[in-house]
């Protein structure tokens, strides 16, 4: 990497109204945030802040069979259930999945500068990957947490690892920060990957 303390980014992805919330970390310090409805803005923002790893809370691949992808089934077996990603044909027409469509567009734009994690080592100088805040929180807590208390639990977990959260107010920013924290784990080689190349990996902080 170019610096000993590279910047990383985490992106929470929502539907067309909510859009994207992004947080950049350098060491344990939040150095920038962004709220936008434009995937292109997120791409430019990651470039401007020289983020070398980008964690995204959205599917990086559509389901090839129209059912839960291998990564989602693996997490479910670990009691960390998430939404099942549909096929592209269904995802692109059903209103519920607009956030997944937005995530797919962001991954497409990032691909010009960030290689999507594909299981190969060593990691490239610039990488992007899919992750999942609820599973990140469970992994950090070393316990199965209820999403009902996510605002309190996830903020507490960030504070516990030394990330001050007084500059972030919403659950979207908290989740983006968890994604960025996972990006730091990925750079350090302390992560677990679930899934496969064909339907995508979900990365979480190492056990």
C-alpha cells in the first residue's frame, strides 16, 4: 500500500429515496462521510479520499438459480441470516430490490479501479467486496445479536474498538462504518470469506 495507514471506505446502500451513505476511515478515525443518491458520486468520493478497500452492504452478484446464494446459506448456518438475493431478472423489476439494483450499479462503477474480491491472494492494491452489518456485529460481539437493538449494539461495538461515533448520527452511517472497519480487517488479512466466485463472496472480520 502507498501509506502505512491507508484510507478505507464503507458503503450502506438503500433504495432510490435513501440512496448511499458512505464513511471513510483512517486508522480508527472517521475522516469523511457522504450521503448521496448517486452511485457515480460514491465512486468519485472513494477516489478523492484515496480509499484502497471498499466494503459494501449490498449483493455483489445476482443469484444464478433464483434462490439464496452460497454465501447467504453459509451465513444462515452460522445463525446470521440475511435477505436472499434473487435472480437479475426478478431483482431489476421488483420494487423491493431497488437497493440491490443500486448496489449492483455501484459495484459496476467501482470495477474500473477496484477488483472485486474473488478469493485470490495476494489482494490487489485496490479492492472492493460485499459485506453485511448484522453479521459484522455478531462477529465483533462473538455472539448472535438481535437486530432489534442494532442502533445501540452496533454503536457500542464501534466504540469498543476505538472508533468515536459522535460525528455519525444515523443507523445508515453506523452500518457504513462497520463496513469500513471490515475493510481494515481485510487489508490486515484478518477476515473470513463465505461464498464462491460465481455468485459472490461476503467478507466478515476474522474470528
